[in-house]
C-alpha cells in the first residue's frame, strides 16, 4: 500500500494496481481490444519507436503548458477521452473523473454511454469545460434529443464518434466483458441504445444496424439541430479527414479507439502525419490511442496534434482512487510533460514543433 494521493505514486504502477482491484470481467472490458489486439499493441509500439531530441542550456525559468482547443483555453494539452460505463470502476463514476478534470483546468469529453446523466455531470462541474460524445442512435430523433440536452446543459462541442458502426469482435470480452457492459446503467436514459455486436444475418449476407448506414451527410443533419461545433472522432486516413473537413467538422480526432475496433488498423500515431498533412492548419487535429506518459503527449504534439485524449489511464486511476486517483493521474502527467519540455529545451506547449523529433529507434 502507498500513502500517495489517489493511491499511487507513479504512472508506471497504475495499470497493474487497477487490474488487481477490479473483477476480471471488468478488467477484460477495459483492457481488451479487437481480435488479436494487434492495433492496440501497435499504439504503444508506435510511441516507443519515436525519439525526442534533447536540447540543453536553452535558458528560461518557466514552462507554460496552456493550450487552446477550439475556443477553449485549458491548462495543459491533454483532455479526458470519452469512455463508457465509468460506474463499473467506481461508484462516483463520471462525476469523479469530471470533477478531477475541472479542478485541473482540463477538458472532459463525456460519453453517450455514461452511467450518470449528462445533466448530472454538468451540474457537478459547472465551471469545467465539457464536450459531449455522440454515438448515433438508430432513430435520428433520439440522437437529436441527446444533442439538444447536451447543448442546454452547457456542453461546448459535440464529438461524433464514427468508428463504431458496429461493436468489433473483441476476444477478451467474450468471456464476460460484454455482459458486464450490457448490465451497466444507462445514465442518459431510454434514448440511448448500447452498441451491440450488431451484424444481423439476412440469409445472404450481413445486415448493419441503421446507425451504421450513415454517410457524411449526417454532419449537415446534425448541423441543422445544433449550433455547437462538431468534432469527428475516429479518423485514420487522409480521405476521411478531407471528408470531415468538407462536411464542416470543426476538428477531427485521429484515433483507432484504443485498438478496440479494426484490428488491422494502423497505430493511431502512424496515421497522424497523413491527416495533419491533409488538413494543414485549416482544421485542428486532436489525437488519442496509446497516450500513457508526458513524453507521448510531446511526441503527438510535435507530429502536429493540437491536444491528446487520455483514455484507459483515466479508468485505471478511477478504479484505484476515484476522484483523487484521477486528480493524481492528471497531476503526474502534467509534471512529466513539463519535465520532458525542460529536457528538450522548450519553454511552452506553443514552442513544440517538428524539430523536436529525432530519428526512429528501429
Ligand atoms: C472507450 N472509447 C470510447 N470512445 C467513444 O467515443 N465513446 C465511448 O463511449 C468509448 N468508450 C470506451 C470505453 C473503454 C473501456 C475504452 C478503453 C475506450 C475510446 C476512447 O475514447 C479512446 O479512443 C481510447 O480509450 C484511446 O485508447 P487508449 O489510450 O485508452 O488505449
Ligand atoms: C467501447 C465503446 C462502447 O469501446 O466505445 O467499449
């Protein structure tokens, strides 16, 4: 046991501690990826492959981590990625993680599949910037109602996740993880349907659920029902980045969903350059999938991301220490990020650029 705040003293010990605290089927749900988990492993390998160029004797006595994400100034260039069913990890669920984000001056993205309602989360964190992540529902009217509720409750952008038209085949979850999430409470009420492994056989081929039969026109349709900026999450190619921009996305999130969807997908980090190249400075590019350390944040920013989402580590910290655990995680990440900037001779997030990147390790 440790008397460190939140129950852990370093980022490196967090994952194993979380695993030791959780029932195996909940752990399988959080930790698992699609298929053989190739894409999930690739996310970490891609970070390990990159190097940063240390710079010394560059002067300066402060390090400024402040970042602008759309119109929002936040205290550091990372945010809480949307993750479902946080009630499986701690009784305070999304209230704990959102409060920790608010206290740290960071953006939290709340999932359609939260165990607490979006209104309850908003009421608990009036001052904290929040975005609402939308999973399209089979009926557009249900999606519309969710978006309208989010706008009314003070969320400042809609994050449309586009990489989950069907839930992927996830071997590790087959033993119980799927049942676990099916049993979790649906905080946002009857408008929300949990994503199922939703391919139905029609005798000839496979049929997709109606929320999968969408085209890019869905952005215009959402635009018609909300004034909030639309952020598209789950982009891995230049073609889809272009389509998102052409259909009015205010930002995109390069992500392979933490390796939980297409096992053949590239590491999200390896897809980042082509998206950044396609969009230039016209549309901000956010990133998630595999971010674990302060140095990873720097790497993704040096490759052109504006800010990065933290996914599984928030769930680990929530399981280990609730709100205090998430606060500790965010604090350790911030310290590590500032340390990496000091060691690479950068006074601020704004000064991070491509010249920070060194040759690959292998
Ligand atoms: C997710 N993710 C996710 N994304 C989303 O848009 N809506 C959601 O409800 C969820 N739910 C969810 C649950 C769990 C248990 C995990 C691990 C992930 C994906 C998430 O936003 C993000 O893309 C990944 O977590 C990034 O990968 P790492 O860094 O967590 O490995
Ligand atoms: C997941 C979904 C629900 O990855 O986003 O489990």
